[in-house]
């Protein structure tokens, strides 16, 4: 079976070792000095002013969260050869108030090779650093799909092929739109697009991806990026906009998110990228990745997909979480009806078997575009009222309805080498801190 790691690692060089000195630790962001971008792209200015609330004082547990993040800057007994990441940012909101916002380590520590950079050439992590969000992109895609459901343009129970006739193949007529969002379609983790020379050919291959041998749509949770790629294509067809523009038109624009979008090198100034962009892989055949999507399939699709490709800051991502926590509304802007958010965040996979080689003991609990009740992601926050998503690059978003909590933990665990460490332990530990405090 092909795993997520195998798909995302396709085309990358073999893992290298070596991490000599202790990373620098930062807890405050220097002034931005950012410049306004072109008017038709997301603003590259820090969106602190648009964040849910910057009012102090900070919480007594902020220092504990910072201490947890710092601990993983160095090798741990469970991961003795390498640090888990070069840097991280965490943000927590309770009842819409910021109780944690902290940054540690470096946004850039390694050059291509990887080669550890001298301290003078490293870039410190900032509170407003911009991260490759990887699979958290799936949450944006799901929101767009559910907006179209509200408009009567999508029927979740309808077969995908009724919207995309190209989605053809044995057994695929039984795959519904809902199954794409709940990972029960029977589609594999990733598509086979190697050897194809154009983006159009690659997208055709995505839509033609066959079901896993023996899979029956609707009867098993099997995590798949292909499903959300297909969902993104439905969005494009029904809105008449590319996915990047649809995301801006219907999510980031209405919410005032100025640090969120696809292909950030097209809308962030060079000075802003140098100061705020977080690096990922430094040893791939593509060289150092910084501002270029880490997901290799998404990169071959032009950097935009329903499964990956968005970049964002902690403050912006927290606003998306706050919107969902608020029943689809944030600061007077309604993106979804409250009933739609309840539908999205209710487990639609009760009792289903799970096929996930990386996390074989995970619960199948999943809503429409968000995962639910996952201790590996949420720690002791996990419950039927807790939902969110993770990203392969080390990112995570958790919303806990009962605690009125939005928790964002962003790490650059793929810098310089994603195989150096598993990001789940720090996700769990930060979740445990919040669960104990709240």
C-alpha cells in the first residue's frame, strides 16, 4: 500500500542526517516592515489587526506552551538523532481572546543539501511567519463545497460523476460528493501523474484515478488526497473560478485574511518573503523549498489543489477556526449557516473500519472536511466536540467546541527533512497543556 509519506516524498533525495548546534529561540516578532502587494492578491502585511483579539493579558499557561515548543527544538529521548523541527508558532484563543501567541526557533536554518547555515544567515521564527499549510488546505476546500451545498448547486448525496463526467472508472459511479469529504470514497492516497508533461494531462490523470483494489465506496475510512483534489475541481467548475481565486472570493476576502493564499511568491514582496516565509525541505531534487509548495503532486499541478497548496500565518488560520467555532460567522461576516457547520463537524463515519498504515489505531471519526476526536492530533482535548485538521509539513488546527477553544500549532518539521521526526508528539503535548488548563 502507498502511504502519505511515500506520496509526499516522491522525487525527494534520500534522508540526510546532521544537526550540530542548538537552534536560537525567539518569543517575540520583530516589526514587519512589509509592503502592500498588488490589489488582486492577498495582502502580505501581517494580519495582527484582523486577528480574533490581541487583548491581554496572556494566560498563565502560555509559558508552558512555549516551554513545550522549545523542548522539541532539540532531540528528545523518543527522537534522539534529530530535533522535531527548526521552529514553531502556537496560538490559542478562548472565547475569542488570544491566550497564547508564541514563536520559537528558526523559520530558515538550513540551505539546500541540507547544509546548516551560520547563525548570521538564519531567519528567526516570528509570530507572523507564513507556513505551508499542506493538508489544512482540505478545510478550505470543504468550506467552499459546503457553500455550494447551501446554494443548491451541490447535492452531497449525488454521484461525483454527475458533476465531473471525467471522473469515470470501475465502481466510481457509486462515489458521492460526501464521500470525497469524509475519506470513504475508496480512492487511494495520491494519483499517478509521473511522466505526464502538462498540468492538463496531470489533472486528467487525477480524475481518472481508479479506486483501490477491492474498495467499496462508503464502507471504509481510507485517507485520500485524491478525494479533495476532485472536490476542488467540482468547486472550480461550479463557481467558474480557479481554486485560488475561489478561496480568495469566498473565504479569505470576506474574512479579511491578508496572509493566506496559494503560490505566495506571487503576492508577497521579496523583503516580506525573506523575513517571514518558513522553509520546508532542503534536500529534495527541487532544492530548498521556501514559498513553494512542499507537496510534490500539488507542485506538479501548478501549486494549487484541493488537498494542498495554501500558505498562512497562525493569526489567519485562527480566524478560520474562530469562524467555524462561531457557527460559520466571524465579526459579522457569515460564510456558512450554523446548521451547515454542525453537519461538517458531526461524525459521519461511526463504526467504520480504518485503513491507515501511518496511524492504524486512529478512530475513523470524521466530518465533512474535518477530522474529529483524534488524540494523536489533539491530545487530551480529543472528544466528539473537538475537530480540526493536520498538515504534513507539521501544521495543525484544533477547534474544541466545549472549551470555546481554537488552537493553532504550526511547525516546520519538514525543514530540512520531513523524515527526521514525527510531529504528532508535540501536537499531543500542547493539546494536553490546554486540556489541563481549561
